[in-house]
């Protein structure tokens, strides 16, 4: 086995968190879809796919390192949101929490001198900066636009996609 039982257990917990995030992003996408904000809905469906991909990276790592795979139960996502700001703030708060979780995983890998895991986790650390910045900017744009001007946020998303 190329991974300790402690780190394998923590990775399994993270798999659950990533699948939970995927489901939460589907719920956020539904919130925007119900309001006919199709680009915001699409953004969060894409985010949901990314979270599932992240979970599968952890699954594959456990399989590759002969760690025991024990995917935990995933809590139901928050089904509704009072506003667009609430929905995107939930995503931002989640990304901040994931950053904390990944940092804690790295702490375990460093403590155990597990250089393979450290290398694997570095990608997630870099990814988290990108994710937090993206959600923080989106919260800011939604606040500036206001709940009644969310079509401006949709226009912003078109602009960002063309610029990227």
C-alpha cells in the first residue's frame, strides 16, 4: 500500500465532500434555471461536473495506491435559495471550506512524509485558488448588479467566456 490508512480515510471523506459539492451545484443550477438564467445555470452545471471529476481523481488515487475505497454517504444539498446572492455565496463558502479540507489533507501528507500524496494534492491546492477567486468575483458581480438586474450578470458571463 502506497498510502497510509489515515490518509486513505481522509481521502475517502474528501470523496464524499466532492460528490456532495457536485450535488449542491446541481441544486444551485436548478435555482438559476427556474429563473430563466440559463448561463448561470450552465456555469453551475459545469461546476457540478468539475466537482464529480475531483471526486473521481481521489477515487483513482486510492485505487492506484492500493488504499481502501469507502465512499461515505452524501448529505442532501440545500434545495432552495432566497436569492442569487445566497446561492452564489453558498458556492463561495463551499469553495473556502474545500480549501480548508485540502489544506488539512496536505498537512497529513506532510506529517507522514508522503511525497506522492503531496504532489497529488498540490494540483487541488492550485485549483482551489482559482475556484475561490471565480466564486468571489461572481458574488461581487451579482451584488453590484442587484437581484433585479441578473440579466446583466448573464451578459457578464458571455463577456468572460469570450475573453477567456
